[in-house]
């Protein structure tokens, strides 16, 4: 039998991408996109909430002033931004403009909000993520990320947002799937650019850019069920145990084994929600020979037990006639900013 040139390529020989592995657990469950056109001074307030807000300035300028900051962040044509929902604030094209709400807009249809003509144009959208994943991601990111037009990542991010806008306005087959996939790409692209521009940040995401810590994290993500210890992680990083533990805590803000436990619990939670596997099997697949120890760790991380998670999911499914709803829904239908 003729051999194919890829026959000897094993899946587990492909290097693990921890960022992709991590973000795959943080499901985008809803995407909303609008385009705001304006030629008059306006201002709108926004609250802290569970959603991530992204945007791309097509023309004119736009400023975002988070509560507690001394100055606003000014955005001009070509700039992109991501708000994590951690802080309230206000957005405006000219400070002191009249406050606007979605209900104030006329002359548009679908996903277009129009005030006057089109001197200032910004495409804005919101991503609703799995609530637990969003919380873990939020602590590793600043409340506002700005990608300036001159930054290489800004242009592809802007193109993704424009594609999201056009998909949201169209009533074409597959719209929901395409919108969901584009939202995933947008989130990864923005985080990737942020990590590249902030190599000295201190959080669990920043460790991915550290040459030695990143090596250990990649090895862990390639086989999270292995019997990992601080010593074995340090060996993967090519460091002494004490140096590795100190550097990991300083860069990540967690001890190495805290990181291992937290990521395993996110994997356990995802499998409990997405499969019907027995809990004992899920625990074993994620490095726990004991159901009890896995359940205890799960409750410490999330505040509820694995059985409570599945019971709650079954109740939600029965109420929705078998259709699984988003894990985290917005509180209202309003869209400001």
C-alpha cells in the first residue's frame, strides 16, 4: 500500500498553542454589532457589565473616558479598541455633546444607528462570553485596550469588525455561524496584539510571552492530565525549582500549581457542559484519580459543585425545550457606545 507523506505526522507532535487552548474554553455565546454614523456632538454612558465591547473607527474621532481615569483615550480613523466590561465610563465624539440612546436614532435600519450624516463613523459590537471564562480573561487584561492605526494588528482587526457589521446587516444563510467565528478571531487577534505590545505585563496571559515560562505552560497544556509538580514544570522550563516558582508567581500572579488547578477546572467545567460523560471520567481525563478531590477543587474555584452545574444545565434545557441558551445573557436589549 502506498504511504502518504503525512502518515508519520502524529497529532501530538504538533506544538500546543496555549492561547488557542485557553480561549477555546471561553465560548462566545452571543455577538451584537451596530454602526454609528454622526455629524453632531454626542455622548453616551455605559455601565460595567459581563460583555466585552469592541470597536473600529472608520472616520472622524471617538473618545472613551473610563470612570476613575484622569484623561480619556482618543481614537481616530483606523484605531480599534476592546473594553472588557470591568469599568463604567462614557464615550463621545466631542465632549459636552448631547446624550444619546439607541431609541434616539432614526434614519437607519437593521444594525445602523444614525445621527445626522456621516462625519464620524464607528462600528461597535459586543461579545457575550461564557461567564466564568470571561471573568478569568478579564483579570488578565486592562479594562480598555487600544490598537492604534499604525500598529500592524489594527488593520486586520478593523477588517474583521467590518465583516462582522456586514454579516449582522445581511439576512444570508449561515450568518449566525460566520458571526460567531469572526467574533472568536477578533478576540484572539486583539489579545495577541495586546500581548505583543506589553511584553512585561504581569498576569497569567503574559507568561505565554516569557520564553522559559511559556515552554513549561506549553508542555502542561499538551498533557494537562499528567502528574504535574512544580519540579516537573521547572524541568520543562529548563530552570531550577525555586527560580521557576518565584518567576512564575511574579509574572503570573499565581503559584504554578494554582495555575494547573484553575486550568484543569475550566476544562472540567467545559466537559461537564458539553458532554454526557460521567463525572469520574471527566475527573480522570483531567488528572484526578479521585472524584472527591476533583469536586472539592471545582467548588473552590467556581463556588458550586459539578453536580449543581449539571443540575442547573438540565433545568435550563428543559425550560428552553431542548435548546441550550447562552450561559450568560445581557440584562437588557439596549446598546449604547
